[in-house]
């Protein structure tokens, strides 16, 4: 039986896809840029293969005996034509017959986003694809915003705008189901959580869960930029974050979809449950990497 290649296998969604495939004893390879780092993070029992979108010398080994691909665009790769299409061409030449792509909710109306450029490339190829157009990950609150929450604040310029937060573990389950079962070819799923919340509501849930006050601060954009510059974030990164939170502030991030329920036959994980399951992440004081998610 041919194998599935999981890219982004150490990431928010990819790590859980590899866990699901391993639990089902499904043949797969976990593509990582640094095998030793991946072993340090996830342990030695995963079938890791060295892979870098930007290094064609890694393609042949990663793609050997592979016929399906879980495709994750690393957030810092903003030019898919240069940085990702050469790999996709190699994947199709090597016999890949289905690509499940982690995309972004609303990508279809944002031709400038790298996600839409990748979707269009896959549509043109005519090889079966499944687009998972995901909403904002709950995991951003355990990575990007972890240290602020530990200090009692959610410092986010989204006003009262709603966001349909999704647990990345839910996306991984949809990815696994669509990779190993037929019937999802040439489909696009909008993946959201079960409800849309304002950041004040997120802060209220965190307050109840952690047993200490977490407040939402809605900074002006100059205050926000100053905050992230002081934490050493790059201008590119700050611009991406600003665009995401402005989208929420303007009311474009709150749509709730039933697609996850249709694929998995169960509702998506609500934020309250995610917060309870991750309460220890915020309890321990550790600096978060500014580029850990998004
Ligand atoms: N965060 C959100 O709320 C959200 C919402 C919707 C869509 N998305 C999209 O989801 C995708 C993943 O975002 P994320 O924040 O969750 O990141 P992530 O998957 O947690 O991290 C990025 C992954 O990319 C891998 N990677 C980095 N450079 C690579 C390279 N040159 N070649 C191959 N792999 C490389 C990393 O693996 P190594 O450890 O092996 O380097 C890591 O597993 C992005 O396209 C993002 O736009 C995110």
C-alpha cells in the first residue's frame, strides 16, 4: 500500500494528523525540516523524513512510495509559485493522486492570499484535492498569546468582532478522514468551531477556567505595533497579525459552518472545553515564541 506524506508534521494541525495516522496504523511519512528537532518534540516513534519545500534535493526521498499528500503552507512562505509549486509539480510527477490542503476560511474571495494561489494551482492541475478552509485556531491562544494571558491580558485589536475559533485537533481529524476515505475529492470544507466569540467572551471563559482575572485589552493599532516590536516581532509578522485581527474587528471572522459536523458526525470542540483541557499551558510561566502560530 502506498503512503501518505504529511507536511508540517510538527505543526498545530500536522502533528495531530500524524498521531491519528499512527493510531490507525496507516502507512505514512512525517515530513520535517529537522529530524532531530522533530524527535526531540514528538519522540522517536514517528516515521520522519527530512523535507524542505525550498530544497528540491529533499523531494525524491520524501515522495518515494507516496500517493496522497497532506499539504501545509509554512506561514513564512509567502510566495507559493517560487517556494511551493516546484514541490507540487514533483509530487504529481511522483504519482500523488490526492492533495488535502490546509487552507484559510474565505480564501476563495481573497485572490492575493497564498492560500488561494495554492488552491488555484491545484484546481488547474485537475488532480483530486480537498480544501480545508480553516477559521482562526484556538491554539493561537496557547502559543502566540500565551505570555500575555499568563500576565492577565488578551491584548488584541479586534474590538467586539466575533471569531469562530476552531480547535486545530478538529481540523486534523477532518484531514485524516478525508485522506483515508473516498468521497472528499474536489471538495472545499469551511472548518469553524461551534460558535463565534468576541475576545471579551474568550477572556471571560479564561477567567472562569483559570480562576483569575483575564481581561481583553483592545489596543489602537500604533499601541499594538509597539507591543509586538518590543517583543522582537518582524514587520511582516506584525502585518499578518494586524490583518487577521482587523478582519475580525470588521465582522468578517464570525461565520459558523456545519461542514465539520457533516464530515465527522459530531460537533466541533467548543472553546470552553479547549480552555479546560489546556489550563496547565497558561499556568506555567514560559516565554512564547512570537512566530509559534499563525
Ligand atoms: N493559525 C491559524 O489560526 C490559522 C488559521 C487558518 C489557516 N492557517 C494556515 O495554516 C497553515 C499552518 O499554520 P500554523 O500557524 O498552524 O503553522 P504550523 O503548521 O504550526 O507550523 C509550520 C510548519 O511548517 C513546517 N515548515 C517550516 N518551514 C518549512 C519548510 N521550509 N519546508 C517544509 N516545512 C516547513 C514546520 O515544520 P518543521 O518543524 O519541520 O520546521 C511546521 O510544522 C498556514 O498556512 C496558515 O496560514 C492558520
